[in-house]
């Protein structure tokens, strides 16, 4: 109990000290219950070229707008272009075969439940600058 | 005897008075009819039933026909009721069936609605297709569609669709409401 109390005290004191020393969070020197200021809503382009992947096995990014697309138990809008039965006609990238396996590696006839909600991994892109500097580089031998 | 008595009663009024009376009565009745008709052609009227308000209206609120950058909206009757008089009256008379099912409570719970929504959607898709998506074209006219201003995917789909003589609803199902389970097969089987 005493130990717990001391650790809580340390966290609290270091928190206060941190603020005093001018360490800034990503949302700036703003009180927790305050607003972080005006945020510009980023716009996703209507359509674009395929976006290069940044690293091996990165889920391909969505190069178009997906506003209002229905992805639920009843229907998956993405599949009306990206399914194997439609991709040729629509010119879309077809859904990967890996998406038809369950977590035990068993092949399925339909998209696996764990892969069904496309936007869990695949996302559209907006022209947003990174919040922090990033020096990440992909492994050369297996990129490109 | 009776008829001559009636003629006698009417004869009390001059032709001018009768004509004037007829005109006034006509304005009141015809005006009243059109007023009532217009009243049933509003979104407010449509969502006065919880069946519409709790189901289709909620879904529609997330779509571009409800909420968009310019604030131009297409409300329920813009898509679901024909604009010109003859077709409007025909549709309004058909809608008496909807009143009947309102009384029966055919879709008065979410579960019942979900059970019936594929059938209901098929009805509307059939109607739309049979009139060459007339209600869509009240606003969206191929003639004035500027393909240059469209996105790449839209240009491809629209120019191909135009070549194949497709109608809006052939591709744009679920544009303002969510699509029910198994709709693709059902629509295909129904030739939609």
C-alpha cells in the first residue's frame, strides 16, 4: 500500500515537473479539458494513381474516396469492385487470396471474417504532414 | 313532379350566380385536394411514421442526398414520388397499400422491417428500372453530365453505362439506403 502511494506520488510529481520543464505533447501546452485548437479537416482526393507501398507487406492504400461506403454484416461495398467476380469489369485491384484463409490457414470459399472489414487495414490517404519526423526506411533487398 | 320541383329551386338562381358558385367551389375543392396532396409529399409527412423515421430515414441521413457541401437535398418524395401529375396520382393510389400495411403493422419493428426490406427494395428497384430511373433524372441528366469534371472511376462507369443503355438504378442501388443481405443475387434473379 505504501509502495503504491509512493509510486503514485512519483508519477504525479514527475508529471508536474515535466510540464514545468516545457515538455510539450503533440496537442501542445493545452490543459487536458481544453480544446487543442482549430484542426483542418483533411481532404481525400476523389481518385488517384496507385499509391506505392512503404514497406513489405504493407496493406495497399486506397487511392480514392470511400465516403459513405457500406461495410457491414449485410453488404460490403468494396467487394462490388474488388471481388474476383467484378475486378476485371471494373478495373480494380482484386482482393488478395490471403483474405480467404482463416487464422488456422484453412481455405474458405468466402472472405474470412477477420479480413472482412477492409478499412481495418486499408485506408484512403490525405495530404497530411507527419506529426513527428520519421526516418523509417524499408529493407532495400525486398522493397520496390 | 319531383324533378320539376328541383329545377324550379335551381331556377331561383341566375346562371351567373351558379357559375360563380361553381368556380368558387371548384377552387376550394381542387385547391384543397392539391394542398393535401402536396402535404403528403413532404419529408416531414414521410417520417411521421416511425417505420420510416427509425429505419430508412436514419440510413439516408448518412448519405450525400441528405448532407453535402452545397446543401442541395433530395428528400424522400423527390426520389420516391413521380413529379408529373398523372404518374404522381398513380403512385399515390398505389400507396394506399402502404397505409393498409401500416394498419397491419407489417414492418412495425426493426426485426420485421429487416425481414421485409429486401422485398421492399426489389419493388422500388423494379419501379425505378421500369421508368428508366425517371426520378433520378429529374436532377441528374446524362445530357448535361460533364465527364471531365467527374472522377476517373465515374467517367469509366458512366461512359460504359451510356454505351450499354443502362439506367441509373442498374448500378446505383443503395445510394440513399443500406443494402440488405443477399440483394445481389435477388436483384440478378429479378433481372434488375
